């Protein structure tokens, strides 16, 4: 009596096969359903059963609330993928990377400083950096927008300037580097998309503060599990203190599910999930770029190919999002142009860029993508 699947909002009928022509395709949200077919293929090996008596306590006996088995597996994962150095580094778990973003801002700022530490990012940037930093209204830090405006002020700053560096970037997929340098420039490297699905892996990332998440790795955004890799003991201690005070660590149930999922990822050296992820994302990117290249009205970001040490070859781009630009002078609201063709993306201004840009999500389900592709072809 249970439905096997829910219909995508654009489909109806008893087996979800009837497409409603008027419905707008969702190309807005970054729900990573593109990996659902992989997990359907691995349904049994990825399943978790938890008996009622299991892991009932807070489990603060080790003072970290973190499963050591899971921490070990995270380190193995990075060594297989080659996307981050973990030897000699500390690891902190978070409820998604979202919780770790503010934990890191807090850890890199200082108590009782003369002024709040400026928190900055390069445009276009993921909006949560601002909205989350704003909501805490801390006297220790304050969101100040565009990183490049702080280039000359880090050497003589009396407080740390905290820069969010997203690499590959959301929304445009670029392999960003920190724009600020100097003793007071501290960076939080958000590597949510630094996985072979979306990016060549030229070298293991080796920064002081790095944030990762399973959301875009396995696609389990709803499990809310991420981790930070930290070089400095004092920063690590402040992050652990934040996690203790904020949520007393990450749900043990989430940790258990993450453990099981990572086991499947790691099997066979990660080849299976990353082959699937890369093929899917590459195919989607090729389709979208081929279609949009037929029209002068739209342009797409260009990402340089790089040698990938995971696949051992030069890899073309396969980003999570299309960052579309409307080229006509009068198309200042690019999302409105796309909405006219029943495509719902996200306005450029969400990422502090012009509304001449729109972000289209390419990581949703195959149904969503096929419909997006169909609508784009019609529009072009
Ligand atoms: N950083 C970036 C750049 C993201 O795009 C996202 C998710 N959209 C996150 C962090 C947060 O991911 P989560 O909290 O699910 O780990």
C-alpha cells in the first residue's frame, strides 16, 4: 500500500509518467538527487538498521562526541580520493558543513578584540556565509562582503580578516584561491564540491581550515553530516568547544548512517561512485553547454580542464551548476527570461552578483535534468 516513489512536481498519473506542459522545472535547489540511482543499485549494502538500545547516550566519554571508526573512514576516503591532506590534522564533525562554517568563523575570531573580525568572500559567493554570520550578531565577527576590498588591509589589521574560499565555487564552479594574504588573513576553505563528480583533483588540499560534507559527495544532504580538517590545535579546541555548546556534537544516528555510506563509497577505491558521478555530471554539462552555445543570447562559465590525480587523466569540466549569463542589454533579469520558458533557476543577486546571471542546478534528479534540457532547447 505504500507508494514506491513520489512524483516529481512536473509529472502525474498513476506511474508518474505524464508530463504537465505548463509546470515549471525546478532548477533552483541544490538537492543532489543525481546520485539516487547509484544508491538504488546499492540499496542493501548501504542500508542501516539500528536496534533501540544502540548508542542511547550522549557518548561524551571521549570528550568529542565523535565516532573514531567514522573519523578513520573519513581519513581513508581522503587518501583514496587524494583531495585533502589529513595526516597530522584534527577532524571535527558537524551537522552538515553548515554548522561547521560558523564554528570556524567563531574559532578564527578572538574574544574581547577591539573590533569584530571582518568576514568576507569573493563574488559570486554562497549566500549562507553572509546570512549565517549576520544572524549570530556577534561582537567577535561581522560579515563585510567582497573579499577583494580588503586586499590592502590585512597586513596592518589588528584583528583577523576571515575569508571564505569556496573551491570549486558555488555558483560558478571555479577553483578559487584565497585573495587575501598576510599574517592576519585567515581562510575557511569550503570544499563541498571538491569531489571527482564535479572537479578534477589536481592535488590534495592542504589548507589550515578545510570544510567537507557528505551532502554533495554521497548525495545525503538530509543526513546532515560534514567535517572540518584543522591544522592548528588552538583552532581545533575552539571548534570542539563550539560543537559542545551548540549541539553537543553530531547525532549518533547520522554518524552511523555516514559510516555505512562511506563504507560503500570506499569499496573498490571509490571508482564506482565517482565514475557514475563524473559520467552523469559530464553528460549533463555537455548537453547544457552544447545547447546554450547555439544562442548568442546566453553564455556559460568556462572552466579550464586540469589533470586529475584520481582518474589519472586530464579532465574536462563537470560542474554542479550552470552559471548562465544573459548577454542582451535588455535582459537584465535573466531569471525572468528563463521563467518565460518555464525554467526556475536562482537569481544572480542571491550570490551577490548581477541578475544578468542565473544559477541552474545540474545535480537534481534525471527527470528534472531531462526536463530542464528539453526546456532549454526549446528556448534556444
Ligand atoms: N557550502 C557550499 C558551498 C554549499 O553549496 C553547501 C550546500 N548547498 C554547503 C556548504 C552546505 O552543505 P551541508 O550543510 O549540507 O553540508
